[in-house]
């Protein structure tokens, strides 16, 4: 992907310390978050339909692989933002409980 997507501080710090692999707990936590997001975030929204329509119009002029790369970059960015929102929401919830 050639798209520039902001990376979280935790992923950047994780890259800096590549000598330490993810622990089983970190892997399980990441999988649990991804599963909850997949189950609860609707993909069939008017906003996404608008993006799909624009991408289809672009296929008339741009190479298909470039359009696919753009669509993938959009999806990765949206997924990253959803994960950040979920983590921030759970962090805020923990603050309210504590």
C-alpha cells in the first residue's frame, strides 16, 4: 500500500522493539478487539455506499489495481480508527468505574 496511514504510538513503540514478540495475552487482546469490532460495526452504511460508488466511477479512468489499493487503504484506515475509538472508549469507561 502506498497510502499514508497514521500509526498508533503503541504500534510504533512495538516496531522499535521488534526483538520482543507479542505475548499471548497481547495477541488474545488484539484478536478480541478485532472480533468485537467486526461483530458490532455495520459495513452497510450510506457513507460506505458513497465511497463504493466513487471507487466504481474511478475504475473508468484509473487502473483497477490502483483503485483496489485506494479501497484497501481506506478500509485499513477506517479499521485503525475504529480500533482507536474502541480502545479510547474502554479506557474512558475504566476511568469512570475506578
